[in-house]
């Protein structure tokens, strides 16, 4: 726990400005307050249901020591079980691991802002990143989202470094972190493969020997497919696929049953008060397109104002409005950028919207969607907050300038 508090003192980027260190400590205080309250006093919002189940299963695995390799929720349960077995069965310890993952995310965020030449906005972006109620309420308990966010950020950070510096070690880093991210959620395995191939295909600027460059990227793309397909075939032939829990999404895609898997997954989702009531229609390609867009819209912006019925819906509506504003300003930032930065911004937007679409296909209610939004929220924050921040500052300055001029006229200082 002490190491989490002292982290800014070990990272040069944090020590540049006092507001950034204070913002970090404020965020850690929020996270620690939620963790300690939940561990010793009462169950906080979001710490029941899945978070409690993960902790309970982790305790059971620590006692039984029945280890196995899995992908998705079972991977996280196994990880918690190993930690509890090694260091003791402590609920607070499980929560501290989530906070530690969040603290590392803050470090990666600051490094990424420097890479994107947005360091001027470091402390407000950091503050809005961790102070979103969803982030500190759900990011400090025994849930997977803190780890998914961290490894997604690491994958993107090394991916940006690969695109900028053209060094193979950065591509290896981005591929490794993307695959680790995929271990925490079955859907993210698919996104990890998409992301790796996207990194191979993306380029910042035209280079000499463009045809040769494209051939190299195409070769890398085909090689990635070959390795993924070969690994799947090998596991299937030796019976390994059947023994790995959570691999069903890949087997369904490989067998051409991706849509059937999505339909079945959505049908098995528990209906709740926060359910959209929007179905994915696969009866025809036109119906699939129309229903996919509808599902996507509700995932991004539900609940709509007329769906609000209590204070929790009101918060979800406020977060949805905040998300819409950030998306608007993120697109605006991309349109106003130029050169390599414009292509980096475009890549980040593509990653945000593609991951959101993946989540949307398997999400049927805005209660679950709020958790999924945590993973890629930082992208629209990094892109959208700087122009939004500048607009607010200009508005406030303009208001105070008009107020001062008006006040001076009243006392006769301005004729």
C-alpha cells in the first residue's frame, strides 16, 4: 500500500508539476477509501455481485489449490487464488491489487500524453481519468476492469512507440500486452488479434519504397493469421482447446459461427431493469446492419432521458452526456490536428470505436455497459479533454473580463 502512495516519487514525469502529484494522491485516496470501506465497514456501490463472487472463488481456490489455465473471468479467479494462497486470504489485498493496477495506469497515461505532445494537460486529464465515480468505485474492488484498462493502455502505448520509432522491440511489447489483456476477457482475445493486425497495417507517413513497405506489412498480416490459425489447429488436434476454459469465442469464430455465439451470449444475459430492450436481428444482412447500429447507439448513450427512473439512472445519464461531449471534442481534436499526430489521433479513435462496438455486441444493459466503458474511456479523455478544457478556460476568462470591465465602468475607471 505504501508503494502505491510513493509511486509519483519514483516516476520522473510526475515530479514536473505539484498539481499532478496532488491529483494522483487525491485519486489514490478515493480508491483507498472505497477499498477500506468495503473491506471493513459496508459494501460499496459495485462491490457486490461479481466483485464479491470473484473474491469468494479466489478464497476457495487458495484453499483447494485446484489450479488450471483459463481465459476470461476464470483467469482472474485463478490469479486471485494464487495471490491469496501465497500472501494470505485478505479481501483488502485483492482490492489493493486493483488499485496497484490503476496506479500503473496513471503512469502509462502520463507517458502516453508526453508521446502525443499533450503533457500540458497532464494533471486535468489524470484527475478526470481517476475521479470519474465509475473508475474509483469499480476500479478499487475485486473486478477485472482495472487490469483490462492497464494492459490495454500498455498495448496502445507500445503500439504508438512502434509506429513512431519503427523498432521491433516495441511491436513485441504491444503484442504481448495485447494478449495479456485478452486473458482477462473472452471478447478481448478477439480484439487483441484485431489490434495486432491493425498495428502491422498502420503507418504514419508515406515512406520510400511504398510498394515494398506494403508488401512487408501484408506479409506481417498474413504471418499473424498463420500463427493464430496454426496455434488454434495445434491446440485442437492435441485436445488442448477443450481443456482451456473461455476459448469458445475463438473456436466459434474459427468454425464460422461467430454470429451464433454472439446471439447465444446475448440470450444468456440476465434481464434487468437497465436492459435496453434492443435485440440483434440476424435474419438478413440489412436487418443485422440496422440492429447492430441500434445496439451500438444504446451501448454508447443509454440510458436516454426518458429511461431515467431513479438516482442510479440519473448518474448513468450524466456519464453518458459526459461521454458524448468527450467524443464530440475528440473528433474535433482529430479534425484540427495535422501530420503524424493526426494519424495517431485517428488510430486512437478507431481503437475506441472498434472496442466499443465489440462490447456493444455482447452487452444488453447499461449497468454492464458502464463497466465496459472503463476500459477505453481514457482514449476519448486524452483526445477530447484538451479542446474541451481550452473552451471552458476561454469561456471563464471571457466572463470575468466582461465582469471586470462592467464593474470598472460603474466606478468610473473606464470612460
